[in-house]
């Protein structure tokens, strides 16, 4: 009974004037190898940070709030994934995880850095370093896109705002589809 009460209170807390408030999950909990592969593919050219943790690990619990803060701060340029080493031994073995927490930084399928330990300063510096690399890549792509758009401006083309809107909608919906489904299920329970 307490669990149901908690669930309903949670649903009420995300309503404002009778309307649901939508929010985006910034840290994604990976369930298995296939799920990780899917999340890596969805990330495309964004920076991916994988946090290998264990529920019983003190340093993992201590650094979790900082990781969530960074995930929110860089949500437009980075994807943060968490992998429970006890539930995902295969993934942990693939990345040679020997201690927790272990942070792996990946871009375009390439491991850029791996470090072990709950050092928030190192985590911040690594995120800043690799996110700035993402910014440089994005600036080059935008510059290149503008040049090609200028060269083709005489030809009929689709509205660029339509393209941007489609990309944004896909980006937002891909990573929080499960959260949306869960919210809809909870909304249905409240409506009954």
C-alpha cells in the first residue's frame, strides 16, 4: 500500500494546474548489452559518458549528484549512461572495469578516456574537455552547412526550420521514450 501511495504522490507532484509537466531524464540506466548498444547508436556524434557503478559502492553514491548535475548541464551535447556492474557483468568485462566508479568517455564509438575513482574534479575536467571537442565538431559542421546552403540557395529546398524541428523532436523522444510511457501509465492510474 505504501508503494502505491508513493507512486500516486509522485504523479500528483508532476502535475501543475491539472496538466502534466514533462521532464527529460538526464541520466539513463542501462539494462543490458543490447540496451547499451541502442543508446550508443542513438547518441550519434554526442559525447557518451558511461558510469560503471554498484549500489553498495560508497564513492559511487558520493559522486552521483555531481554526475547528474553535469548530465543536466551538458544535456544538449552529451549522453550519460549508468551501468550497474552487478547486473551487467558482460558489459563491465567488455570495458575492463576493475573498480568503481569507472567512467568511460566515448565519441563516435571510440573510447577517448577511462578513469577509475570518485574524483569529482577529474570528472568535471574530462566532461569539459570532451564536450568542448563536441562543440568544435558542431561549429565545423554548422559552418560547412551554411557554406553549402549559400551555394545551393537558388535551388528550391525544404524549409530549414522543418528540418531542425524534426531533428529536435527525434532527439528528445529517443532517450526519454520509456519515461514518457511510464508517465502515461501513471497518468492513467490517476485518472481512474
